[in-house]
C-alpha cells in the first residue's frame, strides 16, 4: 500500500502529460482549421487572417474561429452575392445557349450550304464530263472514219465529222460556262463565313458579360470579408 501511494506522483505526471498532449493536439487542429478557413474566405492571400480581418485588434483563437464562421455565414446568405451568383449562372446558361446556336449556325449557314453547293457542282461536273467525253469519243471516231473515206462516202463522213465536232464544241462551251460560275460559289462561301463571324461575335459579347459579372461578384465578396 505504501509503495502504491509512493507511485501516485508519477501517475499524476503521466495524466498531466497526457492532458497537455491532448490540449496541444486540439490547439494544432484549431490552428489548421483556421488556416483552412482563411484560405477559403480571405480574398487576398498576401495578408494574414489577423491583418485582413481584424487589423490591430487581438482575438483569441476561439473568437477568431467563431468570427470566421460568422463571416462565412454572412457571405452565404448575403442577398447581393446571391444576386450576382444568379446573374453569373444565367450568363453561363446564355453562353451555353449561344454555343449551341453558333454550332447550329455553322451547320446551317456554312456546312450545309457548302455541302449542297459541292454536291450540286460535283453532279453537274459528272454529267458535263460524261457528255464531253462521249462527244470527244464520237468526234475522234468520225475523224478516223473520215481518214479512211473514199470518193463515194467522203462527203457523207465529212458531214458526220462536222456534226460531231459541233457537238463536242457545244459540250466544251458548257464546261466553260460552269467554270465561269465559280465566282458565285465563292460569294456563297464568303456569305457563310460572314454568318460564322457574326455568331462568334455574339458569343464573345456573352463571354464579356459573364466576365463583367464575375468581377462584380469578386468585388462584392471582398466587401464581406
């Protein structure tokens, strides 16, 4: 019993040491929590929580922690911030809508018309080319027959050759007319590009509006902290 009583001071020291360690641990946790809150709420990371929030006043860690939570609450429920957040959200919706509209305009005013032009022109080229090749083949054949003509059929084969030559020249003229129509195609392409530029300009305006709202939101945020 006497030995047990003698050991009491050591037990008290162990308890006191454990309590001290626990307090130190809680204190460190509190400091880390405050640091985390400062990173979330302090608009200027170059200044400490103490200097940016309370200036020269001295506050305990508990009071400082409570003050941080209160400011976070005020920030969350502030009507002005809520208004700006709503404006930013609406601006984002408008931007997404503008992106969708721009893509539709690209498809409608650029891709679809150009594809249509190309399809029409390609089909026209194919048809003209087939007729031109046929006329050239018939003309070449008529020339070969004319070379082998005799006195009896010379006049007849010559007339056939002239007829095939005229048909070939007609098809060549049609091909030339098609080539002359290319400036009209270029105008349609330029018009499509202009439509695309207009849609991009509208989208940039919405981005500017969104950036403007974000700046005001950050300004409002700084006045709360």
